[in-house]
């Protein structure tokens, strides 16, 4: 795939510059003017290309629960106390949403039922596509600590 006339932000502190981008196997292969090739060609004029963003603090099960009709604090217990099946669907949806916003790497800080670990494995096995995940597994908290009163044991 070739993206023509794209505004490149390379995070070096320089102003954006316009160039072409060649993508092979899902990775940027080349950035230079006037790339030609046999792949699909997209016009990137007026668009911006940036490095993938990283979110270092997510709970992938409930990451975007605030986009629903309930508030994050009200909606989180419903998801966390639900079934593993329900949580993995939320997690997959949330991972795809993050990816659509340019976030290519997420660090999950505790997922009930180890949802993030299962999702990471599904990505690694190419069952579904998603961002790179770093996961901690189960969280550790003192008895009665960090929101333990809100979720069933």
C-alpha cells in the first residue's frame, strides 16, 4: 500500500513534512517522495501520519464504558460483575476503539477474570487483530482497599 502526499509527524521536533509512505505487511517500509509501486494507492493529502500512541493506564474490560449512557463509576461494576464472556466482548470492543484512535499499545492494569491476558493471547494467535497489550494479570489490593467494596469477591 502506498499513501501519497501525506503530512508526516515523526516526533523529532521538526515541523510536519509532506512525503509518500509505503506500507508492507502492516509495517511502514519506506518514507520518501514519489514512491511508485503495484500496491493500492491512497491520497493522503490533508491527512496526518503519526507514530502509534501508547496508553499506559487502562482497564481494558471497561475502558470506554463512559461512552455508554451510564457514568464510568456506575457502569464499571456492571461489567466487572458480569460473565467472562461479557467482559471479553467489552475488552475486544474497547481495544478496537483505541486502535481506531491511533493507540497501538495499551498497558492494562488489572482485568477481572484475566480478560486482558486472554485478549492478548487472541491477538498473538491472530484470532483477531488488535493493539499490542502489556498486561499484569490480577490486581493486588489490601482487603477492603481500592474499590473492592464495589465488586463481588
